[in-house]
């Protein structure tokens, strides 16, 4: 049989759906074979007051494996009003993880935009470098959103992918990961019998696609590996859950309207906490340059700038007290979040946007995470650091 897809999307309905709440998984994740990869699930309210989510995550079991023995195999980053839970469905051949997030008490609170949870998956060793899909199930159960009035709200999901390999990912993904937008937007599917003697199926679109000119331009020799470096949306960055989690901020920005806020701004919120944001990138082994650039805005109410332990290396962030003082830092961690390098280690109250640049060529051929953060010791003044306009220019 040939599969014939009939019907057009209702454009007004589509526009309405795209303004609804959304869940997304990045499509630029990278990992080495035989390692692990952190998969963030980002929630965007898009102006809706959402109090509950139900969704399931599917992943390519030929390349990825969920292992609940991993530390923080599933970690939530939720406000105090919310609870979350996930369980792996071992009977599902697509590698399904069923999850829910909700406010269990009334009055119901609204979930803010954030990386709601992070799932850590093991990577297997495929015969060759490949992409592995990680997305949202359409049926068991389909993703659903509920608002603070207890009403169902139509929303969207956007699937992602992990490049598992020792070489750099191609410039374009080999398949398109299309957002799932509510079921009422699915086209009508009908089965049309054919006399074709072969067992192959043919996908027939009843609407004529618009001709797209072939792009024969030579791809640029250099590229920026950082996604959402201006923090103008909630994509790509992982914000680990801590006592005072980092977040996107419109309080200050070097360009446009938002930046990343790490640390604590208000003195009354002072608490012992790390606060950071990070993004995974793969630096190709054949790179000739790898320049990390960003702008920072440092604030501190502490009275000393003498950091007690100097610059640490090779330690796991957050497992011990690294300094008796507050501090602002920029570090490099590996794919498993182990600390492997320190770029910036300071306590500053300069309160001005300052440009920084670092050479990351030593990490060529590796998947690393660039991590910006602030540590507060819970006493005295509070310390914070805003970060904006992050880029990692890599040239072959």
C-alpha cells in the first residue's frame, strides 16, 4: 500500500498552538561512544500558567541506554511548589521514560521557564559515528499540559538528537526533528491501495511542495559552536538544580534583552550554594583555532578578594567547599561533568560589562561543557555574575 497524506494545516490554529506551552530537547548534543550524555528537557510557558505536565521520552536504544544506577540519572530543577517523577518503561522497545511534573497543592502555582529536568543516558559503541534521536512519545501517554485552573492546554514538543562519535558531527543533521504540535494539527492519514508488486511503501503528499533552490554555496570555514549565546530563549543551556539555581535574566544584558544570571542578587536570599549554567560542545580534532568569547558583569558584597584555595583543577564541582569566600568562575568540565580546566576564578565587584577571551584548542577532539558559575558561602554579602554574548569560534 502507499501512504497518502491528505489535508492542509489550519494556519490560524497552528499559530495559536505555537503560542502554547512547549517542551524541547536540544538537537546539538554530542557525546563519545562508551560515555554518557546529559539530555536537558526545557519547559517554556510562552505566557501560559501551567501547573502540570505529563510526557514520555523516547530514545534510540541501538545507540543510547538508560541506566538508573548512574548518579543523577534523572535530576529535576523545579521550584519548591512542584514535584516531579520519572520511571523507565522496560517493556517499551523505543526506550521510553514516563514523567510527570505538578504542583500537588492548591492554590496551584505556575511553572516558570527552565530546564525542568536532565536525563543522563549512556552511549553505546555503534559501528560508525551516528545521530541518535531523543524525543517525546506521541501516544504512551501523549504530552499534555494543565493550567492553574485545572484546564487542559494545547502545547508543543520539539524532539532532539545526540551525535555519538569520535569525529565532528556533519554541518546538517541527517533527518529533520519536527516539533509535534497538538493532535488536531496532524494531517488526515488514509491508506490507498496500489497495484505495486513490491513491498515498499511510498509517501505521497497531496499538496504540492514549494520548490526550494539547491544551496551550492561553500559552507563557511569557521563556525560558532555555541547555541543561544545571547540567552534570548531557553534553549541549549543546562542549569543544574542547586540551593539557588542559575537562571535567565532580563535585569541586565550586554546586548538585546536577556543574559545568564549565576549567583545571588538579593542579600535576604543569601544561602550556601553553587549556581551555574553550562553547554556541551564538540571541538573537532582538526580544529586550528577554538576561541571562547563572552561578556561578564560581576557583582559582590563580600569585603575580600583573597580566594583561600587558589585555582583548583580536576575536581568535581560541588562535592566539597572549594573556597571559604564567595567567588565567580568559568570552568571546563567533561561530558560526565568532571572538572578538567579553569578559565576564570575571581571575586569581583566591578559592575561593568567586561569582555573575556580564552583559547580552547587543548580540548580539540573532545566533547566538553563550558560552565559559568558563582559560589556563595551563605554568610556576609552576596555574589553574582551575569554572562552574555557567548561564542566559541572554531576554524579547521
